[in-house]
C-alpha cells in the first residue's frame, strides 16, 4: 500500500509542477490583465497541491516527491513556442492550457478509478482535490476561448 501511496503522490506532484511550468511559460505571452490574474490564481492552486503532497510525502518515504524533469520543461516551453508562433491570442493560450489540464484530469481520474481502495485517505483526499481543481480550471479557461 505504501508504494501505491508514493506512486499516486508522485503523479500528483508531477502534474502540479507541470501545470506550474506551463502557466509560467504561457504568462510570458499574456497581454490580457484579467487572464493574467486568472493564471496567477491557477498557479497558486497548483502550488498549494504540491505543498500538500510535500507535507504528507514524509509519511511514506524519506525521498522527495517526483517533479517534472528538465527535458519535460524544455519540451513544454518548445511546444508552447511552436503552437503560438502564428497565434498567441488569449484564446489560443487558454486552449493550450486546457489541453494540458485535460490530460491531467484523465490521469487523475484513472488513478482514482484504479487505486481508490489501495490508497490512504490523506492521499485520496489530495488526489480528489487535484482532479476537482483541474476540472474547475477547465471551466474557468473556457471563458477565454
């Protein structure tokens, strides 16, 4: 059960750090002040999830939670640059963030469905909050399409 908890916590933390990385990259291109405020709020939500993972991680391991590696960060940066070379409107930036967030929702729901009975209540709570936060984020980002 402990390895299941670690696996889930690592996946949540990777998703949260990837979300923060993507928002940081996209923020460089944002010109709409309202959209910038939304992204700042979303960034802080991801940061809070990562903080919660770090708080409980010590209960299951002496190591640090997994984060995105340098290659993933470079690929995220490159992907955003390429996909916005001809269109860096708020709508396009919102679309890109929604695509990444939807991947996180899918992975989170998969973890909930596959591991629901195999993970500790504190880990399950973070996982469920992470998925709900991302689902709320998609609804918020839809307004900017």
